[in-house]
C-alpha cells in the first residue's frame, strides 16, 4: 500500500461541470466501517491474518501506519484488494510517533483492548473523525474500566491505559447502541478472563462481520435478539482469513447520485440484504433498481420523484450515513419531504451549501417523526423539511465532513453550471478512487 501524506492538499479542489447524467458501471469493495476494525482485530493474535476485498481509502492507510508503529507488518496487494497483517512482534509504539497521527481518525481508541491483552498497556492519541455531532468516547473508557483497565485521561498528548492484572469479564449496558462502544467491548472482552455480558449493543452488519472475524480467530461470542452479546473469554487467538462485506454506505451514495443526476449506475459488489431498508425508501421515492448476482443497478426512470418521510435509526433502521446523499435527490422530488435525524444531532450542517445552490430546506429543533428522540427539547436542529423540485445551480463549496462532502459532490454533479468543491480530500477517507469512478460514469470534472 502506498504511503499517503495526510496533509497533502494539492488535489483538494475538484472543478465540476454539472448537469450531466452519471451512466456506467463501478465496483465497490469492503465496508470502511468494518475493514479498519478487522485490521485492529488482527493485533489480538501473534500470527498472520489476511483480509480481502479491502478498499484503498485513507482510513485504511491510517490504520496500516498505526499497526506498523506497533510492530506489525502490513503488506498490500492492490490488484486483489488484499491485506496481509503479521502481528507476531507487537510492541508499544513511541508516544511521539503515535501522536503524529493524532486527529486523523477515531480508530486508535479501538487499539486499547488488543494492546492491553498483548502488552498490558496502550497509548491513545487525540482522536479525529467527522464533525457531525457529539461522539464522546466515554462509553469506550467506561467499558474498559469495567473490564479492569486503569484509564489515565490526564496525559497531555492523549490517553494512557494499563491493565497490569489483565482484563476480566463484566456486565456492561450501553444507554445507546453505540457502534464504537460495541466494537470496543468485543475487542477487549474476547480474551478477558470469564464471561462478559453486553446489553443495549449495536448490531449493524459491520459489527456482525467483526464478530465473524473474531469467531474465526477462536472467540466465543453469541448474540440474542434483544441486542445482548455474551462473550466467553479465551486464552489465545489465531490469525484469520476473511473477505469483507461490501460497503453499503458507498453503494447507497452512488445510488443517490444516479437519482439526483437522472443517471443509470450499476454498482458491482452491492448486496441486497444489508441495503433492504435503503432499497425500500429508494423505491418509494421513485427510483428503480435491479438486483443481480454481480451487484445492483440503480437508475432514474424519468418522470417526477416522490416525496418521503424518513427517520434515521440504528440498524435495522434507516442508516444515518444514507440520509445525506439522499437529501440531494429529495431536492428534486415533487412535494414536501421530511427527514428526522435521531443518531447525530448536528448532521444537517451540510444543507447550507445546498440552499445556496437553490434547494429549499428548512431545519427544525422539533422531532418531526413518529416518535420523540433523544434530542427532543435540546437545542439541536435535527429535523429537515425539503421542498422540491428546485433546480440547483453550481457554486463554490467547502466540504464539511466525509458523507456531507460526497453529498455536495452529488449536488455539484446534478447542478447546472460549474462548481468548485474545496476540501475534497476528506472524501478519500471513505470512497476509494472516487475520481476514477466519476470518470467511468462520464462526469465532467478536473
């Protein structure tokens, strides 16, 4: 895998000439929200693990660098999308070296469990990620404490965590089904002495794929229908070979691009089971799709798109990462659409540039959904009303975050006239070779 300068901004602006339908075929590889976690899991075993269907995205580069700093070797085969990780000789990384990756990702916090099992201590740098609302690591740290770790938050460069007596099983309840805290518990509990019961857990497909990896490594994990995981600690784990599930967020993003630009895109690798909730909404809006063994074709059939009401939720609900690209398509639906965001309180910041481009979008603090959510009576504009159809016109846009950035790119492609999309490198965090895919779809950009 090529070395990447995380500060490189030489290709940070994309000049887009919009108004042209996206037509063609692209291929989507493994899920960003799974692959990086499986790479971390490889640290648990002193041996070789092989991960297939890996996308070449910035988050994978960051985790590869972190693994190398901790003594692992990482070999990348781009043609096959395969990572080979040898975690035989794990060591504690130098604080200064780890700190160079401070703010580049939220993944380092998940190194805690594997490093505590292998070395008895871990150092976690300041975390990064997208600015889409509160994403505290309190759940992570409280989980580690319950499992027997000592957490020193006073370290000036990050967090120092130790477990001189090892980790032990515990009963843990999450007040909200946090994906990250669920992953933290799984990675830390698989080798903790005794039994761990995690209730209120997240059960996203990416988490279940992580459970599959851990089971291949020798872990004993069961899950009940009430979101309760039961993990029986084992003494040793071995390396794994695993093919990552396809990135359902990227697949849905390109589906939304097809709808917004009146295009026709075949997404090779897209899988129906993980996308059923999205596909239902896509059909209600008026989009067409055809599921095949190779992937899913998405297209705009012509005529008016229909307005919908959506509430984001944890799995199996409508995924929060699906709503941002789809909102762009909803600006072209005939009538009033409502989106109630219940996962991240500040996810609608990306709509401001859409309004400047001509969209009619109003934000509200009230819960505009069937049920009140945890943001009720709090000062967050977490509901959006979109009125359409409204023609979009090209503008200069600053990318705010990963998913919002791709949404702005879709808007620029759908708009009439030129747009300059600034901060485009953020999209590299989760969309592999998106420039190459845009070219394959006939987009006009440079």
